[in-house]
């Protein structure tokens, strides 16, 4: 816990010092002997809140996303493939529109038909191997 002898100014100075050094909430909590939640509240009281870290994606990710969308992938499918969120893909391509309900339905039917065809071919190949 914070020593009773510490003044509010010392506490605030130490918090600001840790913040400038890039200390995490866990590190701040350890330094003061409090919970992470308490350290979070203190950071908020001193207006030391930070935006989440922005991790820039390589340009190749946007290029790959464009390829996937050109091939007919949905925003969500492109996002899953690249390991980002759907809103990220939408931000990268604001001029592209999402699939309509009709397009989603058409894609679903075609995907199901392709899956059935693949299953049938696999079963025929297995049956052919057993017969020979």
C-alpha cells in the first residue's frame, strides 16, 4: 500500500513518471502495491488514459484483402483470412459495398453445391479404390 507519509503530490508525480516511462497497469499496480483496477482508476483520475496501441498492418495485407474481395469473398471472410476484424476491412475499402442478401444467398447455395460435389467425388474415389 501507499505509505501514509507520502503526499498527494508525490503520489501524482510517481504516477506521471511511471506513465511517461510507458509502464503497464500491472507494473503501476505492483509499484504501489494495489490492484490493477485501482491503478486503472488512478490513471483515469489523472487523465492519463491511453488509446489502444495501433499496430500498423503491412501493405501486403491490404493488397491481399483487395484480391480476396475481387474474388468474391465477403468482408468477414477476408477479415478472418487476414486476422483482422470486419470493420478494419470496411475502413480499408470504404468505397466497396457489402454483399446484398441476394448475393449472400447465391454464394451460400454455390458453396453448398460445391461441398456436395466434392463429397461425391471423394466417395466415388474411395469406392473405386476398394473395387480394384
